[in-house]
C-alpha cells in the first residue's frame, strides 16, 4: 500500500468488460468507486448485475472489499430518448449503410466520460477539504 492514497473511478456497467476493469483497479488503487448509467438500454440486465458483482466482491474474505467505495448509478434516460438505435428501442439489430451497427449510440461514451470526470473532480475536491462528497 502506498503512503499516498490513490483512488479510481470505474465506469461500471455490470458486464464482463467493466467487471474486469473493476478488478484491475481494485488490485492497484487504495479506493475504487463505481459509476453506471441507465439510459434505457435494452441490455439492462447488466445494471442488475452491477449490484451482484459489488456484493460478491464485498463477500470475499480478505479480498478487495475494503477498497470498494461508493457506487453511483445515474439516470440518463434522455440519451435513450434522443438516440433511436436498436440499443434503446425494440428493433432488429442490423448493420447500417454507414458500416456501423444500429446499436451504436453516438456520443454515449463521451457523455459517460464527462459525467465520470465531474464525479471524480467533485469527490477529489471534497476529500482535500475534509468534507464528505455529495451524491
């Protein structure tokens, strides 16, 4: 453990890729928080899995549970409303003429990263002032 605590914020959908990222971060940082986004995605089962994965981490004796911090699940329903893709609407999954699947939600990851950046900055500022984070 380092003498200077380090923290990370993992964009955590509950799926296999983000669970792997969470495990990687827990092995390397003193404190790891998670953030997920509900934007009306059809594969919302991952959002349910988020809680189960976090609970499993906490249940492992002498595991990384002491490093697992707060979870943030944010409602971004507006993103699903303005993107008419197979990811957010009930339609067959197909390839578009532009070569992208119709599950592609333009700008989705940019929105996620901007919001995660704000959460990280807000929590970092509160930690340096010694006050608890809001939200």
